């Protein structure tokens, strides 16, 4: 006659004791940390592009991602800290621009991943990589906020044009479209809206 083994599933435990086995539903938090893909490495995917092309595109995209995350966060900082007679206008505009930059961040990161790369994600890594000058922690006049944002936009615009040409020459049409349709056009529009607040007739001054 066969001997019944000790129950090793939740169903067996219920059959034997009428009670569930806690080990079947308890989370196993003893997970060892290890990288499954190092930053800068490319996993070759069947996308019709060489590994070198993907690696070069990912490097350009990650730089743009770091700069865009920085610009995005600068918008939220100024949204919270803005004061003055144009508070309501700028408070709302900063948040609208922030939301548009959030979408660009996601588009850039997903493009990096689908090329087989690893997208920058953590604030410390972004801070080490971005080329945009860090603003002070404290509050600045609205005109200075706008000037800082305009300078950040211009940096991204200039670099996006260079990157778009580079990936176009390498045959990476998808990445070229991201740089032109998403990064370049949105940043050009936003910097126009910003700088109109600094014309001579504007009440926004430092």
C-alpha cells in the first residue's frame, strides 16, 4: 500500500488539515540583487538594425532622457515656487509644460528599451548625466525661472537636432522620428510660450 507523502501544496494542506499552508501565500523577500543587463549593454532584438546602430542611438537617447527629466523636474519646482502678479498664468503653464515633458520622458525611455538598451531612471544617475545646469534649491524670481527654462529648452533643441541627423545617417528612422516629432517640436513650442513672458511690455521681471 502506497504511503501518502507530506502535503507540499496548498491544496494538499487543505485536504489534510482543512487549513491553508501559509508558506504558499507568504511573499519570498529573500531575493538576491543582481543585474540582468548592465547599463550600456545592448540586447540584440530582431528590429533590422545592427547592434552598433542600436548602441549609438541608445547613448543619444539616454543623454536626451537625462536632460528631459531635469527639465521636467525644473518645471515642477517652478510650478510650486512661482510668485508675483502673473502667478496664475505661470503656475498653470508650468504644469501644462511639465505634463508634456512627462510624455516625452516615457517615449524616450521606451525607445531605449525597444532598441535593446537600458534607460536611465534614478535621480542620482540623471544628475550625473544631464548637461543642464542645476538651479538653486531656493525660490527665484519668475523672470529668472523663465530664463532658466528657456536655456534648458535651447540646449535640448540644439542637441536633438544633432542627434536627429546622426540617427538619420545611421538608418534608425524610428529614433529620428522621436527626436524630431516629439523632442524637437514640443520643446520649440514650449520655449516660444515661455519667452513671450519676457517681452518689454510684460510685468514679469527680476
